[in-house]
């Protein structure tokens, strides 16, 4: 009877301790990877011109979980480290997807804005070039007319 | 002025107007260098959220509070890591010349993201207390320290400082920045700390 009671206790303890430490290291690595990937997605969205303040709030929540998980790991509390690392991974996954949506959301208007700017500049440059040619020819004609209207005079220097 | 000189003036004027018209597009295509310096701020404030009244004379088993903050002026949102470390007077601080961090193991840590710009700051309160100190003839040893309700075993001895008459320790904060190119954290060459007198 004693044997029957002790064996399962020992078994449970031994299995629990072994899996927990390995899982903790792996879960921390996964969580860090998920968080960094979400951050890079948020950075791309920010570079595209999206407002990522909401994403940063959620990234901070995930970062807080990861920091606590690392502290728990250093203190040897591997169960807690795994739990917190998993929370970090879950939070990060959602952020990455949201960042991609935000980036795509600003992509269309940004491309449109780019082409509008290019069009305005082209129109401006063409207008300046045409205006300059027209202005120069107008000026040149007026200049020659003025020169032709001049009456030459012959003068002598008597000194 | 003769006609040639007029033509030169006309050409120069037209060129200036063309550049003005093309400036918006050039601004989108040509990467102009940013004039602003990129940096991060790291600070520690006292319990009243001012740069004063920092905990100094430590009474064992009492809890003290400070605030740690970071400001981001790096040009984009940044991923930071702050390590909280504890040292005596002989243990090494980070090296500001070589940008090397302190080799001491971190106790607590914060990982967070800060937006760029004037509003881009992060701040958090930190509570700490000294839980176990052993006294010897001319030295003490701090055994356990509490940081944000987490107990850390430190076992750090300190000798009597005859110059300043006390046993001194330092709780300091190291700032690390995530580099997206190397995909790892690097010491950002910023650290701040508060001195703690364990004499009492």
C-alpha cells in the first residue's frame, strides 16, 4: 500500500521537475522571438506612417510578462516562468497581426499621396518650363523692338 | 545689360522655380540626413517624484520607493531593457568609456517599448528593502534584498569606508537597447544609481 502511494508521488514529482526546466528555457526563447517579431512588425507599420501607440501599449504588456518570466527563471521558479512566457507569446501574436493590418491600412492613402505629390511637381515643372520659354520669347521680342525703335545719332567729340 | 546677360538671368530664375516646383517630390525620394542627435534618457527620481529625498540611510526591513524612467529620442519607437543591479563599493560599475556593462548579474529587469519624441517616455515606480544583513567586526554582508515584492539572495559583503564613515552599497540601473540589425540587446551606455548607507 505504501509503495502504491509513494510511487505515484515520486513519479509525478520527477516528471514535473524535469519537464518544467526545459520548458522554461524553450518558452522564454519562443516568447522573446514572438515579442521581437511583433515589435518589428510595429516598426514597419510606424515607418509606413501608421499610429502605433495602441500597439506599443500591448507590446509593453507582453514585455512586462517576459521580464517577469526571466526573473522567475533566474530564481528557479520554472513553472511561473513558463506561464508568464506563454502569456507574453499570446499577447505578442495578436500585436503582430494588428501591425500588419495597420500597415496595409495606411499603404493605399500613402501611395495615393505620393503620386499626387509627383503629379503636382510635374505639372509645376512643366508650367515653369513653358512659362519661361514663353516669357523669354516675349521679352526677346520686346527687347528687339525697343532696339529697332532707337534712333542712332552721330556725335563728334570736339575736344 | 545685353541680351546674353538677360538670358543668363532668365535661365537662373527658371532653374530656381523648377527646383521649388520639384521640391515636394525630391523630399519624398531623396533621403535627407536628420539634423537631430539620437539619444535616450535614463533617470531615477525620489519618492516625491523629484530629484531629491532619495533613500540613503537604510533601515532594515523598511520599504523604500523610487521611480525609474526612460526617454526615447532615437527617431523611432524603441525596445528597451533596464537591469537593476546591486553592488558594494569595490564591485564594478558599467564602463562609460568602453560602453561595457557591469559584469554583475541582474536582479530585477524591465522590458518595455517607448515611442519616439517629446511624449516618448516610460516611467515606473520601484520599491525595495533590505531584508537580511549580517554584521561582523568591520564589515557587513547584505544577504537578501526585496525589489518589487520579489526576494533576491545577494550575499554581498562591504567593508567599513573610513573616509565616509559607513558601509555603502549602490542600487543601479543599466539601460540596454534592442538593435534590429543585430537582433539583440546592446548596452546603451547609460546607467544611474542611488547610494545606500547600511550603517544603521
